[in-house]
């Protein structure tokens, strides 16, 4: 737990006041309990992860570059890569709302010169921590 005084671990100042907490009204104690119960890792899933494949005219039209830029703009992590079959594949990880926004961009917007015929999203799951750092192009 991070002490409000900036100390890690048990805080002697707050421990000395623990007896007096019994007499605090709930309106004061409630927010303090919520703050102290947040340990940083609730054990639950906080992030979303999804694999994608984009079909259409998506190679030779800067699709990877625009995808990387959009991923960085949204603050998601992941990667993008051309395939030999003429599609673009990749993975996106981040807060669920941002991943959803990236999925929409991948399926509807893309790069200015691209033509998206179809977007497939697979292996969509909740994850407790990010497995990829940053957003980049793979070769």
C-alpha cells in the first residue's frame, strides 16, 4: 500500500491512528476504506486482447503505418504485419474501450488509400496484464 505521505509498506503514522479510526463517521471512513483496498492489482482482468486479420486492398497503401499511428494515438499496445496472402494481421491489447475503438478503426477506416473488404477478429479475451509493449510493425 502506498501511504499518503509517499511511503511504501506499513506507515507508522497511520498505524498509530488506527485506534481512532473506530470513531470516525462512515462518511469519512468510507472513502478511506476504498482508497486502502486498492492494491493496484485486483486479480481480475483489466485489459482486452484481440487478434485481427484485415482483407481487401490493404498492402502497398500504408495500412501498417496508419495502423501503428492509430494504435499509438489510442494508447493501445500491439503489432501489425503484412502476410503473403495479401492481408494484414496483428494483435491489439489495452483497455477494453480503446481496443473496441481500434477494432472499429481497423474494420471501417484504415489508411486513406486502403479498401477494407472484411475484418476478422479472433482470440478475443480479457487479460490481467499487457503482454506487448508499445505498438509496432513486424516483418
